[in-house]
C-alpha cells in the first residue's frame, strides 16, 4: 500500500480518531486504573506518532527524540512554576522551544546518515540527560521537578489521572493522529518518503532534501513536546530518568512492532506494548521474554510490523474491488510543458579526477534547445560522470558547465533542476512503496502553490496541488504508454514501467534540458519505439535532450548529433551517420565492422 498520498483524504476519515476515543469512555469510566492506562497509552501514542514521522516516513534515525520529549516536559512545567504562565500558553511556548531544538538538531546533522546520524543524535540525548541531572537549581537534579501544578483550562483545574484528564490526553492524541494523516496525504508525505528511500530523487525534481529534513525535525519535535507536556501533568513530578535509554528503547519497539512508516503503526505498537507489559505482570515478570519473542517473530515474518500486514491486506481487498482506485483522477490534456531556454547548455573543457584516476579529460559538448544529442561510449567511458557534473552531483577538477551564462557546476543538484536541467538515472531512483502515480506527482513539487506549513497541515491549497499533480501525472504516464495499475507501488512493477515512470517524473518538472541516462534499458521494441517518438516530440517542443543509451540504433534514430566518449576523452562528435561510420568509433565501441 502506498503510504504517501495518491489521492486526497475523504472527509470522513477525520472522524476515525475522535470516534475511537469517544468509544473508550464507557469502557474506562468508573475504573481508575483503566483511566490511568488510557491516558498513558494516549501519551505514548503522541510520542510514537512523532517518532514515526521522523523515522518511519522520513527515514531519519534520530536517537535524540526522547530528549526532545523531556525538554518539552521540563519547559512547560518550568514556564508555569517559575514564570507563572497559564497551562495552554506554557504548552504553546514549550512547543515553540522544541521547534527551535529541532532546528538546532538539524543544523549539525543535516549531512549525516545512518550510523553517523544515530551517534550524533545519541550524543545530544546523553548531553541533555546530563544537563537535566546536574542543573539542580533549575531542573531539580536527581529529584527532578516536584509539585507540578494541575493543568488548568478556562479557569478549571484538570486533575491528573481523572476522566477529565483523559479528555485532555485524547485531544492531544487526536491532534497527533490528524496531523500525521494530513501530512502523509499531502505532497509533504511524498517528500518524506523520497527523503527516506531516494533522496537523490528530491534533488532531481528541484526540491532541497535538507529543507524536507528540517521540516521532519521540526514537526516531530513539536509533537514530542506535546507528549512531554501531557506526561508531566499526568505524573505531577518528572526526573531525568523518565527520558533515558529505557524510554528510547520502548519508543523504537513501538514503531517496529506497529509498523515503520504506517498510519496505524503507532496505534498498534502502543497497544501491543501495553498488552505485553500487562501479560508480563500476569506471568510473574516475563514481559521482557514475551517482548523479545514478539519482536523476533514480527521482524522475521511480519515485514512492516502489524500495521504493514493490515495495510497490505486492505490494499489486496481494494484491488479486488476496484483495480484502479485512482480512476476518478482524469488526465489533463497533456502537451509536454517546457521552459524554453535562451541558449544552449555548454560543457567546456571539463576534466575530473577521482583519487588520482582521471575519469574525464577536457570534454567539450553542447546541447542546443530543441536538439537531441546522443552520448555513447563503452562502459566506463565517463558518460554518467559527465551527467553527474552537469547536474551538480560531481564537481569538476577543471572546466565548467554553463546555461544562459550561468555556471551550473557550482550549484547544488536541486538548484540545477530548478534552473530547468533535469535528469533520469542509470538505475531508476524511485520511492518503492509509493504508487506509480505518486512517484510522478513528486515531479510537480516545484509548481506547488502551498507552503511547507500548508503541506504539513494539508491545507485547501495543498489539496488542490495534490489533485492537480495526480491529474497531470496520470496524463504523462498515459502519454508514455503506462495505462494500468497506476495506484500500485512502483517497487512491485516491471523494470520497464519503472524506467518510464522516472521519465514521466522528469517531464513533470517542465524541463528546458532533459538528460536521459539509459532510458531504453529494459524496454521491449514497442516500448522503445514509443519512447523514441516521445523524445522527438519533446525536442520539437523546444527541450534540449542529452541521451545516453547502449542501444546505438535507438540513439541514432532520435539524435541530431552524437558525441562519443572513450576512456574519458572525446573520440568523435558530429552527425550520427558520420560519427558511427568512423573506424575508430567502430573499433572502440561497436566492436568492429560487421
């Protein structure tokens, strides 16, 4: 099931969380322990949602998350106890503080990945816990903060662990559920998933991966702060050990058991942990053993956790009932939209070295608007390296790339794409769990009218953007011959469909120049012929195209000129018939005359 948006959410889905929370009231009313358990679960749910957004959807494994939760708890209480701020005002200020903390976490870690990111954020978490423990005049040190006042709203005190406090926690849980649902149904959801699975795809459509990463840090930190506030006013005393390693482990387990990057994951994960904990009490403390066995079984046989299993089941049922559940999205009348360039894309005397090995040497090439230039050569000739230089992924040792007098080789990749120079990749860079149509819709991110904040809350403007992107994406896909299964995850599709989907995503950016790296790989003769016609149509519309492909007859059919690389150097350049007939090209690339 595609976890990011492939259609706007029906209004009735917003009623799901409130109805569930209301249905719990008759069950827990009159039972103090049940009320306590429900409040605890609601708080854990908010925290788990916040971690699921940053890790499950955006793929950022931040081990500082529980520390942010603690900062939110302490900040709200200190603002009330030391500054006399009302509960709601203190809560909002605490959320703003944690948003700033999210920015501060993002700044030094924005280029880190995987283990390095985990270590850096763990260092932050350890530092925060030490500050909470040692800054006794402010935090109370080892004893923590005692005598936290009751939450108060509109002059009414809300005592901890009462049914009234359940309503407060339930509102927080509903906010977390609704925010998560709205965010993941919008264009921001697609960006989060791209950041996780294919960050280079974001750059390729003109979106800054760093900016998306920042949004993930800020949104998740704000929700973690809300969870901390509700926890503190339920406990009425907090200490640093409430925000340590044990809490972090339980948080990670809740996401893993429930399902990483699924909407239902936090619900199921929290319920599972509560059940396991209670089962452990009933079984004389064997909860750790039960938890360990459950984790092993889920990770071994339940990829995506319980939430993933449920989503796959729902997707299977939907497919049987409605094979194309985006059938209500009608393709716009798609002529291929372009941004006409004033002049050619020029590569001038470019050389690049990797560890003393010269990959390219003094290569000069020009692609004019409305012309197709084929770039051919044997494996290792430097073709993809040249594309990487043009699009800002590799910095040349000497020489440069210019467009309309502006240097491209000094730009970041997403800025190159924004200038109209867009590429596909030798191996398709797509978001496996997002639908075919959702992957193409990502390409329209640069034309979105909604702000980042609007996308986070799935504002009316964001919903209009989503509908327009899906409509135009459907048109592009059908123009490329992809007619079926548009709502299915791209990761389950044939390789040829993946190639064409990536081409469609590139076209969605309305490029001035299109750099196609092996677009015909995996296509059959009919699909390749269709692609050849489309490439010529794009050129006729004014797009300049640099085409790399090992199928020489395909390149010769569509190209106005051919540039041959061999060993990182230009071997020949000119008209296709002339270049491909030269003896040195035949010997180096075609393997001798037939």
